[in-house]
């Protein structure tokens, strides 16, 4: 049977903060048409980590409880975010609240600079990362491809970085593949997860082919016509991209080169005769 | 004998609220959240669950009570 | 169990010339390090069609026989090509020889214009296609994204077109995605297979996301460090791209948009107070 | 009595060859390919297997004898 | 008057069909807000060739006469087109009518394949080019980047080719720079003019930097907010791109390299001390 | 002498720190084959600002004096840089030394993060900018397209920003045009100069078409085969790009649209008859 | 004596036209274009100016009369 | 009477230098740069021209003396 074996990549599974994960895909839990679709999409993705958030409680806490039950049933690790935070203090307090409620010291750290691009405020990000690392958190910072910011985050104790592909929710793919390639080359040993901006499986595959360690996405799955099938498509594409990276991609050439052998081509002498 | 209850105005989750709660634990209970999966902050600083009972409330305190939600 | 099911796409399998195929991937048989690797790569790809060629016989026919046995054992349909042909007559005669030896009326028609780009000679291609269609062949022409050439080929009786992604063996991916998208839109009902130039799974996924019906490739698998695993990677990427196309991809946006809900963001009033 | 055999020069698969074969079938057989999976063309035109025996060979004919090979 | 001086590049001026031209820019005459703007834009462009067309006469021939007067006053060579022609016969007859009315044997040959892309029908184009060359025309065919079509046109007697940048009126710039670069390399001695699809001066400069001999455009000037100034902008960009091509562009590098000298950098030892 | 006239764009000339400049081009003084070529290239560029540096004195100060004379004779404003500085202190001290020697309070502030990309250390940059602004400098920071860094620099008192196009000396053009466009939109009123990475006039024109206020470059001119002519080519391209921006560029379209009028096309009824 | 004029229906520039013109030159003159900068075709074939006078018109002929216009 | 001159080892522009100069101004003059267009720093801190004469030198001081050069 010639079907691709999804377990084939088991030996190269991703390890973040000493935790071995079953997949290089991380998936968000927002914007799905229904809790059922969310659960099915997460399952179809094979992701070992889902991102979650904290929001002001509603309906006497019932909403939060139902969500926790839903996520708990998925059997995956939760990664709370600090989405929407604009300052170091907001991000730190949100992280601390998340640690208590979600019972995890992992945090996807977002400190947002503006509404147009939702890009990280790299100063706030670095400062919050230092505070949270000192407070015992395992910080996964949402950052840019900036090497000086990356270095600051690593020095602050982060062991994983999550550079953006493109602004959150734009679905543009890798806006600056050249800089991302530089980042990959500059930090060969740091787990780097592309987070945000991924719009299609081909984008995710491209990131993996470049050697990134994983991809975190949400909108492209949740807002697909069929989120469950799209989740599976991304999972396949991420596996494919990683396998390609590990299998050794051919280089690009400027000039064409026949695949079929030239030696023994029939009529070759006739041609010369014609010329 | 009549016990006099002091009522304070707080900002809870962004909205002005009148309450007789004297501690953050009281406030959480008053809102029916004593058993709920919520986390709290007072004036921008995290208040762990264990500290709520010893966290007094003052006029114009900004309180956040948050619970799990989907996220990206 | 959250593994992607490779059979999920069964219902959307590709049909070419009324033949239902198990996969949207077509794979070449040239340039592999060994016959064993070739066989394993084809199997891993799940492809239902492999391309083959004719070359001047060597070793008293033993070479051809061994190759036929190898391909026969794969249990797939063979698609002979006319690689290396420069004229209509060469291509037609090669096709006729192939029909006899391979016992199939399917032909991947190549009429090559020059060595630098190995691009089709579109005039020779159209003429040879007409001759071969009249002679009862099922022609799968290797062509460009040119709509006027495509129309000529369809009028000549071709029911499948195989536009290039980029010149053969360059691995550049889709050199002109804009024109290929126009082609897809202009011929919504014709099976269109991207043939040549594909260098990485992400390229194949992109083609499928654009709505192409399949991908034919050779060098990117055969010349990979690990061809077998690369074949599987391409199979996954092609499945992923097709699934994404069918599942409805999100559109691209210029402005960022939060995935995590904005409503209920903690500290929102504090922020206003600060401002 | 002596039978006189005519020997011709042909171009087979791009190389000059001296042969006594009178038909394409003879030539194929002479090269040990009678049972082989090969296809043939004479002067650029396909000659089906069945027609080889009735296809005479002349001086300077260009003959192609091809067999299956890997391809892209 | 701020018009660019067409003599600036005198020594590298373009020669087409043995006619020396003062500029590498060719400009269309359609879609301007007024005849006055048209005249001023052509003048500002410095172009030595303007394209014109034939349309069914209106107002007892007055319209055509006024247009001829307008163009005549510009002191430039006219290049009639066969825009809108779909068949060889239409294109040939239109060319013959144009020769009589415009008193020139130069013709911009267009044989259009479809309305979506307005791309050349490459078969009709090649056939019409052969007919017109035989009839004594100097044919400037509007073609694609296809090398086999280009070769056919050259064999038919064309001494200039005009490949598209992108479909007419799209303003997308060079849709397939890789293929255009191949074309330039493959025909080093044939005058190649990029015709159609140019939307901005940077596109025109890019084409010239790649070594193309000229640029023909219309919509990007005529539909600009200020067509006269835009015409001049294109003229400058085309001059700039050509000058850059002739001056020897630096190559691209992957790694950064300081422009300011490294030797003698102050504090260099302090740094080592710190490290 | 064929130098472009800097007065051509007089009404749209660039103003930086209340100083009106004759050109939107800024040019570096390093890497030229000779002082004479440097002088001629600067003159041909029409630039009103040249960048200079400080290096350890050699030859008893004669080298510096000759360079100052050379630059002084150009009649342009000098903009000293802090190239090669890695720390805030180095950059600040270098700026202070430059102020004394060059007798200007303008400084192109560079704080470099690493040798691979020569990208700004955005933390050091922001801190040094604050120190230098407080010390009375007019700071022109070499920065990235990062909006949060930009905001920090503006808050520190910078009135001009100089985002990179691509890493210094790579000649790649605009590596992330999407993000640069966001930056332009986000800071509509701040003078933004593209600094570094520009390799060809078309790159410079593109930046100007996007609405950037100027371009600073060095290697692409100094390392050209003919630096003087290349300088002029860049000047033209920058003028062209600015003029295009101000003249209102046409939008891009997906579908082709005829430039020649459709109404009155001959043979139109015949065509219908044929159909 | 009465001269009988034959009137034909032609398609001129895509529109049906009734005319008594017997030659293409007549038709051009009838439309006031004798001196105009126009070119002509009959049934898809170019008719040079000099040949108009000797080009007869028949029922349902398709005539094109074109003049210079802006173009891209 | 003999004046005893103290000689110090400094790092000037990255190289170890033995000098009797007591001030930065002395050092600059010693190197023939009194009139030259140079700027100076001591231990990473800028020393304006006017302050050189009052800037003493100590063992192992790091001195930078820089002059204008081309730059990008």
C-alpha cells in the first residue's frame, strides 16, 4: 500500500522546552463556526499544542468552563496567549492569570504595537520576556524576523522563538522569505516556529522546506470553507515540507536540463544531417 | 443593633459596579464565581486565587476577572 | 486518532481520458540512483501514472526488458513521452513506436524548441498533436501557459493539457503564476496538469491550490537526497493543495486582523485611561 | 553453386553498419532482437512489427531500433 | 520646458529597421483626456514613435483628419497597429489599409487570441507576419516571451520583436522576468521592445536593466493623474534603466557587506576586549 | 555636462530637519575607484547630501584632510555616519567626534547587530537615538521597517527615519515591499528615506513610487562599471519614481483591457458572422 | 427617357445601407469621403484607393471604410 | 638638575604605544596632529578639542584619534 504514513516523521518530532510533541503544527482555537468543528479541526490537524486566551468572564464563568472542557477533551497541550496586550504590565499580568487558570507555565507572549499590523512591540516584548522568564515561565514569544530582537529574547531566556510570516490574519504567507532564511541560518539550533500570516498549505510547506521547526496558524483553518479538511491539509503540507527539508531538496537552476536521458535519443543523427 | 455596610464603586471588567464586597474573594463570590475557573487582577497586578481573601477592595479599584476563551 | 487519512481524497480522484486515477501525482522514472530506489519512490508517491521513454536499444534488448519488468511490477499506467524530439515527424514516429512497445495509446507529447529552455515548439506541438489525435492517440501535450496554443491543442482533440511550471529540470516552481491562473480560469473544465519545473512540495501545493488537476514531476524526486521520502512528501503536498482548493482558502488581506477575539480583552479600559 | 550475398551499408541507431540483411526483420534478428521488446523506424517513419518482414533495406537507409527506457 | 533631451543617449539610440530613433521609448496615442494632453505627453516622453490605429470613419472623415494633423504636428514616426484583429485576414487587410492611409510600411502586428488576456494568437501572428513580410512590410509583432514563436517570427522576416510584459492594460509590470531574461539571452542581437503591461516607471527601468532595447506603453501614461508628467517620468526611467544596463550593474549578494570601510574602525580593540 | 538639473523638481524638493535639499537622492562616498570618480559621481547624482565616516587617522592626518577638501569642493552637505558601531557608547562617542570634525549636528546613526546582515540593533539604536537627540543632534537613524522601532525613534526626537531596503551591500532592492508600504501608510508625515540594499535604478524608482521621500545608496553606484553614469541613472530613476508618485499611477488590473478603442473596430460584424 | 437606377443593400462599416453606388469609388464619394484620408476593404480584402473606381459593388458586399484613430 | 620623564604605555588606535605625553593634547601633538582635522576619545568617551590639554593620560588608557574618511 503506497499511502503516506503519517507516523513516518515520528523520529523527527518537535521538542520545545524539553517536551516532545507529536506534530510540527500548532493550531489556534478561535473563529471556528462551532465548538464541534473546532474539536474536529484540531483532531484532524494532529497538533499537539493549541493556543487559547483569557477574556473577561461571562455568564457566571460557564463560558470559560465549557471551553476548558472542550479543550481538555482534545488531549493536547494548551498554550495560552497574551493577545491584545499593549504593555509589559498587561502582558505579564495576563501571563500570570493564564498560568493559574490553565495550569501551565507556557505562554505565547504577544505585546502588540498597533492595530494596523498587529506587529510585536519589540521593546515591550523583550522586557516582558525577561520578566516572565525570571518568573519561571516558558516563554514562546511572537516576534518578527529581526535578529537583534531574537538575540535579546534568547538572552532573556527564551528557548523558542515564533517569528511572523506576515501580519496576523492576512494570509499572505512569508512576506520576507529572504530575511526569514537569514534568521534560520543565524540561529541554527533554536526552535523557530512561524506564527501568523500563513494563508495556504503551500505557505506552510515553504516555511518547513526552509528549515523552520514548526508552524502555528489559526485563521486559515478556522475561516476555511471546510475547516476540518483544511486542518488536515495543513498537517499534510507541514509534514511534506519537513520531509522535503530532511530529504535534501534539489537546487534551483537557471538553465533547463532534460530529465529523460539524452544518450540514445532516436533520430539524433538525422537531426545533425538536417542542421 | 444595626451593622452598617459600606458600599464601594469599583471598575470590574471595565464597568462601574457598586458592591459591598470587602475583599476580592467576596467580589468573586458575589458574582457567583467562587467555584469558577477564573483568574483575577487588581489595578493591573495579578492576584492569585489564594490571595483573594486577603486582598481588600478600595474605591475605584480596577478589577479584572477573566476566564478561558478561544485564542489564536 | 488524528492522522490524516490518505483515502479522504478518493472521491476527487483525477480522471484523464475516462480513466480514473488513484492520485493527482504523476511521476517520472528517470535519474534515480538505482532501480530499487525508483520502484520505492514510485510506490511512495502513490502515483497512478509514470512517464517512460524510448531510447536506442542496448545490450541486445536486455536493458529495455529489465526496465519494462520493473515498471510492470509497479502496477501503474505508463505514459511514454517523446522527449528529445525536435520535429513533428520525430515526435509522431516516436509516439507510434511507443504505442507498439508499451501497448498504450497514451502519449506525453513533447516537441522541443531549444536546449536552453527545453520549451515546447508550439507550432510543432500543435501539428503533431493533430496528427496523433487523428491516428487514435490519447495525447497529453507538454505545453506552456499560452492560451492560444492551448486552444489549438484542444481543437486538435487533446482532452488534457500539461502546461509547464518552469523549464524542465530547473526546480523553480511556478515561474508565472499569474498567467497560469488565467489559464485555469479560461479552461475551467479541461484537466490541466502542471508538468516540469517543480522543485519543492510547496510548489506542487501552490499549483493544486490554484485549482490545477495534477502535477507531473521527476527531477525533484529523483535528485533528492532521499528520493523515496521526497516522493512521499510531494504526494502529501499535492493532496494537501487539492484539499485546500476544495475546502475553500481564506482570501488575502492587506490589513492585519486579530484571530483571538477582541471583545472581552482585559485591561481595555485601563488602556483608554492611559491614552 | 555459390549464393552471392549482397552486403549493404546502413545507418542503424546513428552508426554505420555493414549487413547482409535484406529486410528490417532480418536486421532485427541479426542483432539478436527477434524476441526483444523493440520498435523500429526506417528513414524516420514507423515500421510496425508485422511489417518488418516486408520492409526491404536499401543502401544508406536510416534505421532506428529502440527499446523502453526511463523517462520524465 | 522640462522635456528630457532625446540626444542625451545619442550614441546608444535605438535603431529599428535601419531607422535611428531618438529614444528607447515608444508611446501609444489612445485614452488621453484630450488631444492637447496627448500632444504634450508625447512631447514630454521624447518618444520617436507613436502607435496609431484605424477605426471606421466617422463624421465624414473629419475625425481621422484631425487626428492625422495632430500626430503630424508631433514630428514623430507613426506605427499603425492592427489592434482588435482576430484573424490573419483581418490583420493583413488592416495592415494594408494602414500602409495606404498612414503612408508607412511599418506595422505593429497584433492578432489577438481572446478578450480575457488580449494575448497574441501565436499561430495567426506567425502566419500574418509571414504574409506581411512577403508583402514588403516592416513588421513589429506584438508577441509573448515564447522562444519558439520568436524564432518563427524572425524566420518570417521580422527584424524586431515586441514581447509583452503583462497583458495589455493590466499595469502589472513584467509578469515573468525569468522567461524574459531567457529571451534576451537567446536573441542577443535582435531588437526586443517590451510592449504592454507596464504600469510604473520602475517596471520600465527593470526591463531596460535586463537589456531590452525599448519599451512601448500607453495606458500607464494616458490614465495617469497627470499624463504629461508621467510621460516624462517614464522617459527618465527608461533612460535610467538603459544607462544602468550599459554602466554595469552590481550583482546581488546574499550576505551583507559594509560600504563604509572596515579598516580603521574606531573602538575595534575595545570590542575585542569586551568579547 | 549632462548632469540632471536639481531644480527640475524644485517644488517637491525634500526637506529634512528644516533644510531644503535639491534632490531626493543621498549618496555615499565609499568604494569608488578614485577620488575623481567619486567627485564626478556625486556631481552627476545631483545629491545634496553625501555620507561620510570617521576612521583612525593615518599619514599624520593628511588622508582625512584630503578627503575633507574633496568633499568640501562638492558643495554639498555632509552626513557623517557611525558605521561599524556595535554599542550605544561607541555610536554616541563617534557621533560626538563627527560633530566636532565635520562641524555638523546631523548624524546617520548606525548601531549594528551582526556581521551577517549588518542589520540595526534596534535596542541600541533607540537608546543611542535618545541620547543623541538629547545632546542636540539631528539624528537620521538607519533602521528597519519595524513600526514599533520607528515609533520609538520618533518619540526619541528623530524627525527622519531611514528604513533599509535590504541588507547593506546586497543590492537586492526592497526585500519586503509589503511591510515598507505599511510603514509609509503608518507614518504619512514623517520623511522616510530608503537606505541600503538598493541595487538598481528600478529599485529606487519603486521605492519612490511607493511614496518614500528619498533614497540613500552607495555600493550600487561606486561598484558599477561606470559609476558616474550609474549615479546619473539613479538620479533619473529617483526623479522618475517621485514624479510618478505625484502624478498618480494607474492601478493594477487582473484582466486585460484594450488601449486602442474597441468602438469602430473594422470587421466587427464579419467576426460575429463567423462565430 | 428614364434612366433606371439600381439600388443595392450593402453592409458598410457593419451597418446595412441602401445605395445606388455602382463602384466602391461611388460609395466613398456618396458618403462625402472622396477627398478624405480613408482606406477601404471589400469583403475582408483591401482595396487600394486607385482600385476603388474599378471595384463594382454587389448585393450584401461587406465594405469597410476606415480612418486614422488613436491607438496603443 | 635632571627632569625625570615618565613614560606610559597607552593603546592608541588599537595599538600599544610608549609615550611621554602627559595630556591628550601632548599625545596629539606628539603624533604631528596638532593642526590636523582629528577628533579624540579616551576610554570610549569623546574628548572635545578644547579639553585635550586638560585630559591627563594614564597607563593603559585607550585613546582613539580619528579623521574624516569616505563612508556609506
